[in-house]
């Protein structure tokens, strides 16, 4: 069963890569796109969607299939994240809705599927929970939103003790001014490897901001603790075996920029 799920999940990922953001699918239309009878395969498609979302969580991007593949009515799966309460469910859906999925995101989800090989959707989520407990797990499903702060002070960006909001653990609010300042400092180049970020539709270079010392570990939300990274280096900083060494090197790089 898990082998079939993975095969069809990979095919569905390709279909979504071509459809997003112009077309929202349903379990029925997704089954048809896969060449399967929608009357008997909608449940299988839903399981593939859940597996894709487990891979997205592992890759550290918002949940793809949750928002872009829906029930026949056009509504988001009414069972998804229901057990976690409306606040968590709404936060997960909202982040997926406003996220612009890039080629890098699709590639990262595909890579995560390879890591999850041999695990069906339920076992994939169980494995992720075992690997990333408490704060780290919720960080994976991207519950941290880029909250808008009203503070107009620009001379001293950020805060030493970022505000936290209770959900199932804590959701740390990140100052968007810090992110904007770090992206400006990077000038389109990954501050770790030096490569240019890929060019976005608006002409800017895509980079991701990474807290070198995690907020959950009492790292400050300030420019001296945030580095602009390409997607590959960002994911290695979270999941790679060199994480400790990367952290030390990133601290050095940012200190030299101060």
C-alpha cells in the first residue's frame, strides 16, 4: 500500500506543480488527472495528499495539498487538523493559502518523499513526530506566521525576547522588519555559500531567513542572529548532520557583517 501511495503521490506532485496557483483540484479531479476512476479512488487520492503534506512538513514548507486539493464541494478537507482545534487548523490553512509555492518548494517536497519511502501517510506523520518533538515539530508544519508588528522604531530592529502565542506549544512571532533588513543585507546572495538566489517573478532574488540560534532555544529575533540562505542551505541547517558546525560558521559570518 505504501509503495502505491508513494508512486501516486509523486505523480500528483507533478500535477500540482503544473496547476498551482491557477487551479484548485478536488479529490475527484485529481483522481481523473491520475487516470483513475474517481468513484473508487477519491480516498486513495486523499491519502496521497496527506503523504504529500507530511513530506511538505518535513521539508519545512507550508502544506501544499491541504489547500490545493479539496473535497468535491470545493471546501478544504473538514477532517484535516480538526483534532488540533480551530486555531491550529486555521493557522495551517492560512499559511498554505498565502504562500507562493516555488520550484524549490516542489523539489524539496519530492526530496522529502524519498526520505519517507516505505512509509504510508499515517506512518510518515508518526515518524516525523518522533524525529521532531514539541517545538521542532510545530516549526515543521510552519505554524510560525510572519506577524505584522506596529512598532515604528527602525534604528534597533527586533527584540531580545520575541512574543510567543500559545497553540499546542508556542508560536513565535517574527518581526518582518528584521527579515527585510537581512534580505537587504544579503543583496540577493546566500550569506553562507554565496550563490545568487533564483530570480522571482518580480525580479527579486529568492532567499530564506534562518534564525541561527532558534527562537525556541531563546535565540533573539535580531539581525545578528538571522542569516539569509538559499533553500538548500536553510534545510541543511535544520535537518543536516552538519547542523552544529553550520551554526558556528553562520554565527561567524554574521558577526563579520556587523
